[in-house]
C-alpha cells in the first residue's frame, strides 16, 4: 500500500514538472510574435513579412519581390514585381506588372496588371487579371475576370468566370456562369458549371460527363478561323470597336498607364505620363495654364542639370550629333517611336517577357532625358552665341534652352508638334551615339569610340 502511494506521489510530481516545463515554452513561442501597428512602404528591393509577424496596416513595394509569410491586416501592393502570399492577408492584393501567387489566404480581391495569378490557397473576393494566365487550383469566393490570357479552373469558384479573349479550361467547379468574348471554352470530364456557358465568337468543347446549365455560341469559329485576323467588315466584336489584336494593344497601353500611375516615385512626374496620347515623354503634353508650364520647366531643368553634372561629355556628344548628323538621328528617333508600343505588346503577349517592358521603359526614359538635355544645351548655346561674343556657361545655356522649349510647348498645336519633334530628336540622338559613348570626328566621318 505504501509503495503504491509513493508511486502515485512520484507520478504526480513528474506530471507537475512536465506541465511547468511546457508552460515557459508556450509563453516564449507567443512572445516571438512581432506586431507592427503601421503601414510598411519600400521603394526598391525585395520585401518579406516573416512568419510570426503581424502587420496592422498596408504593405507597399515599388520595385522588387514581395513575400508575405506572416499576417497582414491591410492591403498588399507591389507596383513592379512578384507577390507571393504564403501567410494571411485580410485585405486586397494587387500587383502592377508582376505575378501574384497565393498559397495562403486572402480575404479580399486579387488584382494583377500584366502578370499571372496562381491560386493554390484561398481568395475570398474576386480575381482580376488584365494580361496574363489565371490558374485556380484552390478556391475563389466570388468571380474570376481575365482580360486576355488563359484561364484554368481546377478548383472551386463561387461566382462567374469571364474572359475577353483566350482559352478557358474548366476541370473543377464554377458556381456561376462562364462567359467568353472570343476564344475557346473547354469543359473537361466531370467539370461542373452551375450557370450558363456562352462564347460570343469561338468554340465550346464539352465532355459528355461535364455538367452545365445552358450552352450557346454567338458565332462558331473553326480552329483555323480563330487564328486568322478578322476581315475588314468584322472589325467589331460584340459592340467593341477594333479587332482582337487592337483590343489587346489597347489593354496593354491601359495597363502600363495604370501601373506607372501606381508607382510612388520621389516626385510626381508620373502623373503626366500617358502612353495612349504621347508615348513615354512627360514633357510632351499641353498644359492648361502657365503655373503648370513653369513647374514642368523646373522639373526638366533639375533633370537636365543632374544629367549634365553626371555626364557632361555624353550631353555634348548628343548635342553635336543633332547638329552634325541630323538625318541618322531622326531615323533612330522615328524607329524608336514607331516600334516602342508594338514591342511592348509583343513582350506582354509572351507573358515571360513582361519584366522586359520595364527595361524598355527605363531605356526610353534615359534616352529621352539625355537627348533633351543635349537639345536644351544646344539651343541655349546657339542663342547665347548669337547674342553675345563671350563663351556661354553650360548650365546657363541649359537653363535658357529649357525655358525656350518650355515656352514654345505652351503654344496650342505648335507646342505639341515641337514637343513631339524634341522627343524624336532626343531619343534618336541618344540611340545614334549609344548614349553618348560615341562621337563624330567630323561631319564626313563615321562614329568612332569615345576615348577618355
């Protein structure tokens, strides 16, 4: 009896020691949770919300990859780059020119401009994808919308699936309708669409075991006809002007504009960029008042001054190229002007080339700034040389050139044409001289490498 009591007492003590030993471990584990009660914003570089981190605010990244492994009670936005959600987001997720991958949970919407959306986890709201593939292996609470790109529903969608053009493949469950502007809808074995399946122009391939509501096609096309460009009298698609290719081009331009406006630069020049009107040049728009024109001149003068301070020889070479070899400069400028947007469209359609669109924009912007600085310096120097016999100060010449160009740009119609000409000359001069790395020995000689 005594031995049994001793054994019971020993077991009781052992249980108490184990319980006491476990309590500090749980307390320490809970103490490792980091709580951030503010928004997180980063300009450039990768950003990671680590496991055990709780952010009570929005998370924004301008350029880089964004990984959420913890908890975000707010919206997650990446302006140029990939977004990877392995934790939880109680808000919306948005990527401008980048992929979104959700293997965790998002309570709100997921939006991607010019990038894929891949859902292995769950999305409580809607999915919006302008240009890029949408693949749902997990679950989506509401609708899936795709501009132009393939859509694969292998999991569950609680709402409708809509696509303007491409292919839609259903192997899972769609509680709503499946609607297509132009393309092919494939209903695989045992797939379920509770609502209507409709294609304006294209085809519907339905397996015998697929379960759907009504199935109808506005205009049935053969596979070869789907690959062909619409005839001249078929340019209208369901009330939308232009062929499918033109609509894709318009969506590319719109998506790039939206993405650029979303990027938080250190100054607000991006508000003036509108690719649909004047490609890639913030100084090519007609401003409605003098105050805006003066502000634009100040910004351009600051850029030109910085460019000249860092690259004085290159600025001089671009100006000389415009003066001495105007023909080749115009040729390079027109070539860049004509091919810039089609190249963007080609890169966007390939999907994997989407990151190269940013490279193209950076190259064009750098060429425009360098060329504009060379033009401003050339114009200012010529005016000073005519008005004075002395030598001109380089920064003074640039300032005078910026003012003269800015004043001309304020004149309706003429200012727009002059601004367009400056853009073509500026970009052409930068490209013809390889960004000022090559110069002319004389007007009769070819380009030679710049020697230090």
